[in-house]
C-alpha cells in the first residue's frame, strides 16, 4: 500500500473532490468548493518527494524533475482512481489529486439539460464543453459518451492526458488512448482516429493549432468530435480557437468553425444553498443555420442575442441559468451574483 493512500482514504471519507499537497503546508481537501486543512503534519520536502515518487513510474518522475510538471492517473487498487498533477513552485514540490468517480453518472443523474442528449445523435460536427478547472467538464463529457454508448452502435475513441473515466463497451465499441503512453500526442491520436473508421472521438483538450486543425478536418470527414477548452462563454471559446492561429489563417478557421460547430456548453459549478453539494450552471449554444454568419464575422453581441432568442430550442445564457437555479432555491443570491457575467443587469 502506498503511503499516500492514507490521505486518499480521508479524501473519500469526507466526500471531497480534490487533495492539495504543497511543501511547507498541511494537506488540504476541497469539499463542495471549499478548501479545508487536514489534521496532518506539515509536509516536508523529503516526505512529499517520497510519497509522490512512490506512485509514479521512474520515467514519469524523471520527466517531472526535468520539466517541473506532470499529469497522470493513479489507481488505488479497485477502490478509486485519481487524476494527478505534480508541479514545482517557489517553495518546492506540490501536487493536486482529483478523484475520478468509479461510477460514470448519467445525464439524468447529473440533472443535465435534456438538450445534451441531442449531441449524441449528431452525425458529425464539433461540440465543445468549456469552463474553468474543476467545473465538471470531464464529468459532463463522460455522461454524453455514456449515453451514446448505451443507445447507439458507434465506434468511439477517447484521447486524453491522462485517461479519466473508463467506459466499458456496451452498444458501442470504445477504445481509450492516453497521451504519452498509448499515443505520442493529441495530434497523433487524432491522426490515428481519422484513419481508423471512428464515428465519435473525444479530445481531452484542444490546446494547440495542430490539434484544432485535425479536429476540424475530422468533422469535415464525417466524424463527431467532442473537446474541451478553459473558456467561460461561447464567444470567448470561438475567439480562443481562432486566436490560436496566425492572423492570416483566422478567416479560414472561422469559416471552418461556421460549418462544423454544432454546440458549445460553457459551465461552472456553484455551492448549493445548504452547502451539501454543487449545482452546474450552463451557457448553451446550439447550431441553427443562422449561427453560420455570426461565427464567420465573430460578432460577440450578435452571438449573445442568438443564444437569447434560441431558448425554445434549449439554448440559454449563463445568467439565465443562474436565475433558474436561484428561483428553485438551489443556490444563494450571493453565489449566483458572484458567478454572473453581467453583474449590473443580474443585480
């Protein structure tokens, strides 16, 4: 048994989502959004180095010592899996572990908007789930993939760094590829998917222009591509994808996005009014023919109006989603206001 498992057991007993370790600090856990220190000795350099090195391969530890960052997944036997991020900071070593639920929650269990199920029936195109770290992007994507897996006969590939949720093939055939171990990069994984008669591909992160270019190419070739970005609105997501490319290529990329984009869901998690859980608020953009021209021109105000007028189709702005949670007494006014985009209008 690894020494760090003692801390992981506390994490699970307290129903926490994350474990934070930093040299010179006591371990801390995140419970429903709040950070709480544990009754545990201050972490020394030697102790922290020992417990971190113990659960990763020698090759990965050398990579971490060389670059100062490392991402991988760790399994505590069959009890739990964790997404690990090692880093070096001003005062020494650090690490953050996020628990990966052993059971994949369904869209119904997540209380996700019903329109999310429509993504599963798209024949091709690009669907992006966005939001800050810890906003539940991976959980939402896992639920969508699970819905496809249980309702349709498809060939699905996930390309992640690291692999988080592990799906068992049901109606669909699913393969998981981890960057660094199973494929050299997101780009090479996507190249393989394009050549492998894949119907649906999940790209863990759209982090560079090569990955974005191949993802758009895959959609043009008839694949349904799901991806994530660390943006907080549909407009900023489109701008982020476009800005990855040199200015001379940006009109072409906007043109490709205009004909391949099928949806953007930007989400964030909010603490419930009673502090017992968290709820997801969403901005939802869906494709209709009117979206094409807006994406080509990059008109953010027109995009916002487009979302507002598409409420009957399942679209919603983030602030309307927050108001709905507030009207159901699921969250507090303060929590809603803090997360609102147009705070003056929201107030």
